[in-house]
């Protein structure tokens, strides 16, 4: 009886692992085995990104092994080591933070497994440790958010007090967006960043940190919120409303991603602008993997095209949004 149950449980586990390993599709003979380690499921952006990657790598020419790191670098390192042990053909991953990758990337290189970075960069002295990076220009996204603010503040007297909701500490988008934003606003003495704190790219944390900002600065102490992603801005909107203020009016808000939730908030007048960060990297990633596996030369950096959207464009643009 006990043995029968054990066999049944093992069969269930094997079936679950097989389903997980195939990433939803049925791999053909000679398929390219890809180990993909995703950051987590922290935002609307990430959900769309995961869907895009899984859809593109569900084609029979690929055998996808997908792993979710739940926003923890140690989980990603474990996943990468497991991909190396399994002898996958290509490793692709979106690194949760920038530093601390040298050792595991050297292990992949020693095993002869090419690494493709998606979405986020790593900070390594030896850039031969990865073949290519496909993703957005996060510094430029920060600059775009600041340029929108500059334009929207034309003719306004200072000081213009800004609070900043940063992304995950040590992540490429948090480091770069902060850098690009500061680069532009530092040239205008009217702007002051009065508070900066991480909201870890999540709605819940965005709300929590915005509540703390409002408490510390008072109802009249904040003019602008710059959020490193839309999810944190959406969480913050709730905090602003609960404090009896009007988001988008009493506090102007600019964020990054361009997800559907941000367009809905803009349509409702609660968010002023969003800078696009395109998560639909799957098809381009699939092509890069094909090229890398075939030994074809690929560019070291593949850029994604993106724009900026404001409240007056939200209603017309909303039906076109794919994420
Ligand atoms: O790396 C891209 C960033 O990660 C997105 O802007 C954010 O929403 C996500 O969590």
C-alpha cells in the first residue's frame, strides 16, 4: 500500500518535471535545449516578459527548461549551475542584480555553454563571459522620464520636490534609471530629490514606501513622484488617494514600463506619463539563440525600440497595448 503510494507520487513528480522542462511545447529531435532563469513575477512587465519568452521558445526547435528565481540571486545561481550540470545548449537569463556573477559565468564558459543575457545587464570585468545582451537602454529611460518632467514644468518656479521610488537594490534598471534621471534634472536647480527608497518593483512595496514618504514630508511636501516602474507608481497612487490627495494633480507622477495598468491610470487622470520599456523580447531572443547555437556572429548589445506616452494619448493608445 505504502509502496504503491510512493510509486504514484514519484510518477506525479516526474510528470510535473517533464512538463516544466518542456516549457509547454513538444521539442523535436535535435532541438536546442535552452535553460532560462527568470527574475521572478514582481510586476505586470515581468508577467508579459515571461509569457513572451515562453511562447517564443515553445516552438519544437527548442527544448525549454524554465526556472523562476523569485527575485533572489542565490536561486538564479543554483538554476544556472543546474543548467550547466544538465549540459544545456544555451543559457539565457535576466539577472536580478548586476554584480556577483563572475564565478558561475566562468563555470558556464568552462563547460562551453554560451550565455545570452536578456533584459538586464551584469557588471563583470571580462565581457567574454556572455555572448550578447538583449534589452532596453535603462539610462535613456531615466533621461526620458526627466525630460518629460522638465517639459511639464515649463514656467514653474522652484523648488520642485521629487520623491523617487527605486527598483530592486543593485539591479541594472534601478541603477541606470536613477543615473539617467539625475543626469537631466541635476542641470536645473529648481528640482530637488527629497527622498529615495526602493520599492523592489512591486505594487505592495510602492504603496508602503509612498505612505512613508507622505508621512515624512507631509501632505504638502511632495510635488512629483518618479517611480522606476509602473507597478510601484500604481501602488503609490493608492497611498496618495488614501492620504486624501489627488494623484496626477496634487502630486505629478511619471513612471516607466508602459503596461496596461499605467494606461488605465493615465486615462483616469491619476498618472501623468509613462516611459515605455518593451517586455516582448521572446521572438528576438529566440533568433539570437538560433544564431548563437549555429555559431553565427551576433552583436554584443541588441537594443529594443521604445517611446514615451502621456495622459492625453492614453485613451487612443490603450486598445493597441499588447501588455
Ligand atoms: O528589468 C525590467 C524591469 O523589471 C521593469 O521595468 C520592471 O517592471 C521589472 O520588474
